[in-house]
């Protein structure tokens, strides 16, 4: 699953949800709705595949609005060797009614600066992934996240990297 599969899965599930639950309603397919914004911090490691194993800190802010079923988020990660990624993109959360368990997919284009660390092939890099977690009654989320970053082949060199992280998300209102 290191090739954008999560981004495609998010698109398919989100568009299916949108057609069933949003289109034809008062708000419309991409209608704007309010949601609770969250600030998340996670720490984990780059998996040893093509890159050397290394630590990473990732912060993300999930904005307080959605368009149809899609949330919006800003993200920033800094790797152990100074690698920095910043991006903006979409999220799609699946949470059965009344359940504290959730799954969230994300897809975020962004800018990557290797800063002497791992070279991902160019400055435009896409981050997509899956988080599985638990949300308590106060809205705090605790999850395990797996994501992939690559340039989707827009540059000749496209090694890609994966990270696994533990994430804590705090509601900001």
C-alpha cells in the first residue's frame, strides 16, 4: 500500500458517501458544514524500506468545516535529520453511529525539503494514509497512523517513504 492506494480509497469511499448522504439534500454534494476542529500531534518512525529508520514529529490541524463528507487539514512534519514536509489536503472519517472507534483517511499534497536528510526526488510530495483509533466522550482521539509520501512519479527519482505514528488529537473548541 505504498503507492497512493489510501488516496484512491479515500476518494472512492468519500464520493460514495457523498452521493448517498449529501447530494440531493439541503446542503448539497459539497455543502459546507461545521465540525469540531482538532489539533493533533504524533510521533513515530520512518519505516526502514528505502530510507533509514528515523524519528519524525508530525502536527496537524483539522479545520472546523467540511465540504460534503471531506474534512480539510493542514500538516507539518519534521524528521530526525531535518527533513520537513508541509501540506494541505482532505480527510475522510468513518465512524459508526454511537461507536468510539474510527478510521480516517487523508490525502495531502505538499512541499518537502530534505535539508540534507532523505531525498524524496523533488519538492512536491504527496502524503496519504490511514489512522485507526478511539475517540473518547470529550472528543479526544487516540490513534495509530500509517502513511506514505512520494512524488507520484512526477520526478525521475521517486523512492517514497512510509511512517508509523501514534497520534493524539485534541478538540480546540
